[in-house]
């Protein structure tokens, strides 16, 4: 096993990386999938040194566990700083698992499964076609062109997905959920919020079985095919769009729900 | 679209690509993807508004050629490009040499795209809610009527069309059933009520004929 202790900005290269596991605290983390040589770049480092381990295609980046310094030893590390700006280039088929406290996370161009967890950092995803799981407490999740299945969970962070492709599971307590879906019909879209507003834009022609409801918020839809249930206690819109092969279910307690329809002319010019 | 992002690099890239030769929107998208090493593929939804914006600023012009829009850089566009060439060169070398900068660029692009879209959809959602609020308000009055109707036994109440009533009945019953844990006997009884209702409605309609 190759091990490095990094205490100053530095660049490392590796021969093969099939899996990446990263655990950091503050700063920022960027992971891009490329066809070039796997690279780890530490461009800023504040406080504790990073520990990098590489064995059998598995790359691990984290902090060294403090040595046992007696029962009250943890107090000595109380004011220690853990801040690092780390960027990695990995093969597109590399499985990635990121866990941080307040770092921003950016991942792009991966085909393999990805897990990204942070407490109050922001998660940015671009062009990921594997399965994606993104979790934050107060940070936002923003994704562009995620073709694979996406499962995202926040507490107060906003969730925005542009050009989503596969199945989408979005759950948040008070954050808003904004989805711009490209080609629904293949997968399920499930959105649940407590107080956050839900805004979903669908293509002009979709194949979805739709149910959208809000207990005390307003439910609005641009689709005439969907009918409104006359329920005194909640607002609900249901119905089928096109062939109804996929499913869309949006549920919120006090938030508003809006189902928007993309204008047909917004499609690429070449398609005309 | 936020003013901050209009000063982003994407704008300069667009100008640069159009400076090389006049292009269709689609070519621009494809070439941009190459530039970001296939990591960021801007969508028509991001590119066309930007091109339109550049056009509004007088930096590009567009014309219809064979049913497609072709964009061309103007002198003002060339001037802008020349003025910020250093910035562009600097950024390009950095992107190629450092993962950190590449990641940073992609992050900025995604952030900008997301922010724009969020703004746009928020606006649209507000609009559609405003339109349908009126409709809902009248519905709410109607809920009141419906509740009054619920105990209705006489012939005189202004009854809504049966179809509409049926829908409401269905929805309300669904909700009741959803919460309840039914016993065998209850299930049979409910089924009987439904059958009976159907039979009676059929009789009523038959009588009319």
C-alpha cells in the first residue's frame, strides 16, 4: 500500500483508480471524470495534514486519526483546523464516495455510482450518468444533465435539477425542489417536501402517470389532461399524460406545487 | 438571467467560437462540449438565450439560412473579444493544466445555469399560480356548497352534473376508505351499496327513455 501524508499543496498521480473514498471537513472538493491519468491535486491546505492511501485501485483521502492521548486527549485537538481544497481527476468508471462536513462538492463526468454527503456544503453535479445519491442538511443540491437515477435528500437546502434523465427521488423538509425534466416516461419521479415549494417542468409531450398534492398549499398545472380532485382537505391533481409509462408523484404539506409545460419550440433547432 | 453570469466565460467562449466562423446554435453546443473536455454539455436551453442576449447587445447577428439560424460575430463582438483575450487565454491554459481550475469552471457554469433556470421556473410557477388562484377561489366556495349538499335530501338544491358529483363522491370515499381498516362484513356492505347505487342510476336513466 502506498501512503502519503500531505501537509502542503501538492499534486499526485496514480496508475489506476477504480474506487475513491474521501472524508474531509471544510474547504472544497472537485472530482472530474476524464480519460487522462488519475490525479490528486491539493491546492490549499490549512491545519492538519491529509492522509492519502492507494492500494489495488482504491484511493482513500482523509485525515489521520489523532493518536490516543489519554481520556481527555480529544480536547487537545479542539481548535485544530481542517480545511483543504482538493481536486481529483479520476477515470469515468470510478466509483466515488464523498463525505464532508462543510466543503462544497463538485462532481462531473462520471459513469459509475456516486455518493455525495455533506452537512452544510453545496453539492454540484454535472453530466453524471451513474446512480447518484446526494445528501445535505443545509446546503443546496444543484445538478445539470444527470442522466442516471438521482436520489437527493436535504433538510433545508434547495434542490435543483436541470435536464434530469432517469428516475428521480427528491426529499426535503423546507428546501424548494425545482426540476426541469428532459424525457420522462422511463423512470419514476418522486418529490416530497414539508414546506418547500415544488416546481416541475415537463416536456410538451410526456408519458407520465401524475399525482401532485398539497395539504395547504396551492397546486397549479399547465396540463389540461390532468384533473383536479374535489377534496375539501387538500388540493390534488391527477391524471395521465401520453402513454403513462412513467410515474410522477409530488407531495407537499404546506408548499405549493406547480407543473409547468415546456413550449414545443424550445426543442433543439435540428429536431424541427 | 442574472447580470453576474453574463460576464462569465461562457459568453466569451461563445464569441470566440463565432469568431472562428459563423455557426448554427447546434455546432456551438457541440464545440463547447469539446472545450470542457466532454464534462459539461450545455443544453439548447442554456445556449440559445445567451446567443439571443449577445444579439441584443449587438455583439452577434443572426440570419436564417436553410431554415436554421446562423450566428455571426459583429465588429463590436470582435472588439469585446480582443479586449478580454488575455482573460480567455489565461483561463484556457489553466483549465488544461489544472483539475482544480477545470472543476471550478464547471462548478461556475452549472451554478449559473441552475440559477437561471430556477429563476425562470419560479417566475413561471408564480404566474400559473396567479392564473389558477381565481379558479381555485371559486372552487373553494363550491366546496362550501358541496358540504351543504352533502346532507341534501330534497329535490330543490341546485345539484351539479352527476359526472362531477360522482367524481367528488369518488374522491371523498377514497379518502374515507384510505384511513379505515375494513372488516369482511364492511367490505361486503360497501360493495352492496355501490352495486345498488349503480342499479338505481341505471333504472333512472332507463325510465327517462
